[in-house]
C-alpha cells in the first residue's frame, strides 16, 4: 500500500486539489482506479480531458468529484472519440461541447455509436 497505492492517491489529491474527504469519495465511488498508474493513466487522461474541452482546473476537479469514473477513461477510446462524435453529430461549437459535457459528465463514459 505505502509503496504503490498511497503515492498514487497523494498525487491525485495534489493534482486535483482534493480534500481528504473528497479523495475518499473519489476512491470509494471508483475503487478500481486505485490500480491505475498516475503518470501512465490518470494524468494523461486528465490532461486530455482538460485540453480537449478547455476546462479550468476547478472545472476538471468538479468533473472528477461528480463522476470519478472519468479518471480511468481511455483518452482515445472514450474522451476524444465520444466528444468528437457528439460535436460532429450535433454540430456544436467548442464552447457548446464543453457546456454539454460539463452538464452531463456521464456522456464521457458512453460509446457514441452504442449509447448516444
């Protein structure tokens, strides 16, 4: 625990500026995230989400608190493919896409072709 999982928790907490209570909530809602590598999985996914949707640090933090599952999403398999398909299908501007996703974060964990 101390050698692998605890440092990942601490990096997630620091990266998203989470309180101990908020970190606990994220972990309890998506316990499989504890096996993910911060540098190999979590940070790239968070950076991709933030860059792709042009989220502020606070918006990213709120997104993770609302839907902890996004920590473990695939960059290309979930984040980019779903948001790009949604944007193209609905002919959304970047700001409209951002607002649509922020208002319904579960969209990110869906397959556009199968669920939307």
